[in-house]
């Protein structure tokens, strides 16, 4: 017997919702009573997740297939946000690559900037324009610990996440006047499909060490930390005390040391097919 539908906690739109952190955001938001709009390229996965969430939690779930590396895909989601009912946006969609920048396909690097930066910027703008008249709303932008320092052999990805971090922090201050919270989630490595897409090879020395560290990151806890930080009105969420300590240390250690250490984590991946 289907549960009686509770009063909605509002509508949340999640990009990159077909797997990993995005899927977990959708699940936890549904548990909290939010109606959810799922955005990703893989329609079949979205439909499956939508069926599960609507059955288990008696919430409304909408599927919006869109490729956010394209202007057409971004426009589709902008139009959905413009409907005016989205009061929580999670910009989670992102992609990475690993290897020596000069040896990577340029089109993949440009696509990475389009998705990680341009799409996030445009959807955030659409959300703010929709939320400001209502004087409420929440935006969670997913960056990374990589955004706090340069990362050789993960060069473009880290640079895009640095943009997301600084962009979100600045907007956090601007949006306060409109009673809107902007929070930037900066997790450490999390074991998801992201690593496979990025070309991280677990058979290489760097990859094995990295994946060993990834096993310590729990996607449920990462998302929970982000939602709690947003509810508390914080600008940045760094899940895990160890990760927070690493970020703090990186701010005081000489930059030449930081970039050498960061690059060492990925140097073993430089020959992988990314």
C-alpha cells in the first residue's frame, strides 16, 4: 500500500543525478520530503531512480534528460528552473581527466570547462533570478578539495573546482541579503563512477594509493554534511576532520611544496587513457 503523501518540503533540482553524489543527494532530499527534479544525460537511470524515490518516499519526482556540456542542454534546465518552484538547486554534474595536460584531447578539456564551470554558472544565475523575488532558497555547488590548490596531472579539473569554490564563496555573501544560502561542497575523493570516467587506473601505483584513500569517503556522509552545512548557513562544507585539516595545512605550507605533493598523487596516472 502506497504511503500517504506528506506535505512537500519544497522542490529540489539535482544535476548529475544518475549516479554517485548526485544520486545520493536525490535520495536524501526525498527522505527529507522534497519533491525532486532529476537532471542527467542517462534517461533510463533517471527513470529507475524516479520510480524508486516516488514509491519509497511518496514525493513527486520529475525527470529532465539533458546534456549540460551543450548549450541546448543547459537551456532546457534553465527553463525548468524558470518555472519558479525550485527552491533548492544542487549543481553536482561534473567530469574530470587525469594525465599530462599537453597529451590529453583538447576537446575533452574544453568540455570539462563547459560542464564544471559554464553550466554551473548559468544554472546558478537562473536559480538566483528565480529565488530572489521569493526571498528564500538554497544553492549547493559541488567543488572538491582539489579546488584549494593546483594539482598537476589533474590540472583542468582542479582549476575548474577552484572557480566553483571562489564563485560560490563570493555568491554566499551576495545572496545573504536576499535570504538565500549558497554553500560549496568540497569533498575529498569519493568512490563513484567519476574515477572510471576520469581515467583513474587502479592498477597504477598512484591509482592504488588514491583508491585506498577513496574507500574512507562515504557518499552518504558527504551528502549529509553538505545538507547540514547549507541548513546552518555555512559557505563551505568539507566533510571529515582529516580533510578539513589537510585543507588548512595546504593554506600555510609553501605553494611549491603543495603542488609537488598534489602532483605526486596523480603522476602515476599520467600515462593512462584519460
